[in-house]
C-alpha cells in the first residue's frame, strides 16, 4: 500500500550497509595506540553498539582506560587514513532501491556516526548523487530526533518517513513526529511501534 511520502530519511549502519568489520579495524588500531591493555573489540560487541553515540560506545569498549577526547582524536586520524580503503557492504537491493526512490522522493541521511561517517559512505558507495542533504551527530552534536527535525524544517518536508534499524531510531523518528520503517535485517532487535516493517530495503518501493 502506497502512503504518498514525499521524502525518506535514512539511518546508515544496519539500514543501508554493514561496515562493522571496518569499524573494528579502526577501533582496534586506535586501541593499540592509546590503550592496548583493553584488548581488541570484536564484531559482535561493536555490532550491538551500532546506533549509539561515540561517547557511549567508547565507555562500553574502552571505559576509563583512555580519555574520550584523546581516543576520539586518534580514531579520527585512523578513520581518515584507512576507512575509505576498507569500505563496507551494502545490503542486497540498496543501490537499486535508492536509485529508484530518488526518481520520486527527496532522500536524506541522518546518522549518529562520526563527522566523517557520511562523507565516507558516499565516497565508498557512490550513492551521494541520490541524496539531497545529510547530517550526523558527529557534525553538530545534536541528538538524532533534533537532526531529523532540522532536516524536515530546512527542506519543508510535508510527508517524510524515517528508515532505521534500532529502537533508538524508532524513538527518534517518533519524537520528531515522523512515522518509522524498521529495517529488520539490521542490527536492532525487538523494535516496537514501527509503522512499517522492512524485511528487505526493496520493501520500501511498495509503501512509499
């Protein structure tokens, strides 16, 4: 059933791609430099932390072994050096679905990633051409619902939809007054209250 949305805002990790293996490499290189006593973080632990702010992930992985500002500074350096060469894996159907949706909808990205996260995503995937605008927590320090609201107001969107994969994404969308489509194939579990359920990104074509 079509809902005549005029625009779609996307989360990144767990919604459009899986780059956790690459993030592990970034984090482990940073850990080796700043606090090797912590030991390496693995895929499962980091995947479970996707969608949270850097400060929360740092606390869960590094704790008090290294101050956040020092760790973040080194992580940023490592990310700039190697992330684009590491890349990530788009979920099946993402490229085709985004290209098709862009013909009739304004597309945006709103993520809690680092300041380089979305530029890296666009550079690696080549999908930047389809998106009108994007914003992240790393760029401005605003909560996801605030960034969603900012995009909606900036572009005067009338019937926007937010697509994400976690309970936090759902809560942020609703707090900003948007319906939510849950990407069940991502990292989030037990999301309650989503207006739409996506078992594949291609399901968006039937509802938008």
